[in-house]
C-alpha cells in the first residue's frame, strides 16, 4: 500500500482540511508525509520582455510568498507531529506549480499525491487552469483529490 504521501498545500481553507485528512490517512497506513508548497518565481503579467511588476517588487513578493509558504508547511509539520507521523517538508519556487509537485513526488519517491480541489467557476478554470487538474493529467503517480 502507500507508504510515502506527498501533501501539496496552498494554505487555503480546503487545503488545510486536506492536510488534516492526509495526515490521518498517513497514520492509518503507517506512512510518512512530505509536505510541499510551491510559490511562483515570477509575479504579475508581462508583455514581451516588459514586466508589469518591477524587479524590486518581485523580490518583495517572493519574500512574502516564502514566509507564507513556511507558515503553510508548519501546519503540515504540526499535524504530522500530533499524529506521530514522520514528516519532511519542501518549500519550492517554480513558475509551474504542477510540475514542481510531480517532480518533487518523483524525487522523494512518493507513491501518492494528495491535493485539494478548489471550487472555481467554469470560466475561471478555463482562463486560469487548475494546478490540481494539471497534476492529474500529467502525473504517473496516483493522485487523491480532496473536495
């Protein structure tokens, strides 16, 4: 059965619930968890080579994202500690969140990826895409989606 679960979190309320359920699953399976949060390497829009957000602001936004990401991963660590589940975490900077999740699962030899599904409307899904959908479509590792 599954022994090494990757729990990808974005800090949203649904993701926080998924973390709790994922840790419960890990406990029941006598498995370990790898908590992952991915934040973008670049913020804002660009047109050609012109960035809408200047380099200094990019640095500040990445610092904020790192701090928030650490907070999200601390929630995973605490949930795992309370349940007595071995846990490690990874805070990643990458512009393709889905790819970073899959690559990390592969590198850390995870055999199940857990993610939350978010309730976006059809237009938002079409325009923004869904990181969960991209992981589902591209992962060779099984994915469990929390709704």
